[in-house]
C-alpha cells in the first residue's frame, strides 16, 4: 500500500532503487549470493568462480561485474545489497567499503562521515 504523497519512483542521486523490476533483473545473482550462506558454496566459488556463476545462470552483466569486483555494477544489474554482502565479504570488502563506493568517498572518508553524523 502506497503512502499518500510518496512516489516510489523518486530518483535519489547515486542510488539504484531495488524494486520489482530490479528484483527480476538480478534474480540469478541474488540466488547465487544467497547460496554463500553455506561455507562449502563460498569455497566452491573461490575454487572456480566461472563455473559457479554458470551453475546459477548469471548473465554476462552479472559475470562481468563480479569479475571486475564492481559492486556498483552488481547493484545496477539487480543485485540486492543484503545478498551481495556475502559476496563482498568473499572479496574482503566491508559494508563501509561499499558505502564509500556508493557515495564516491574513500572508506576512511565514509567512516568519518558516519561518525560526524552521530
């Protein structure tokens, strides 16, 4: 149910809205990332990234974003940050690293920005 006066398609600079269209676009990517809840799947991905991506039916945009370790491209390709968190963990990236990417700041700048908001 929509809230009065709320436009769910409002553009927020630097933000990709995760809506139904994005969910469908990123279904395979998010399904693969959900699998990383199990250690054996994280290990299988580390051993053969290409084969693991193929097993989940990722399209070329998904695969290239992963190859490039480009989290913003993963989000643009339909990745949900809650699922991507497992994948970014495999890449040794923190939530603050991703926040910095999304805001155009370094990780240290982003951390300071968060502290300044407190």
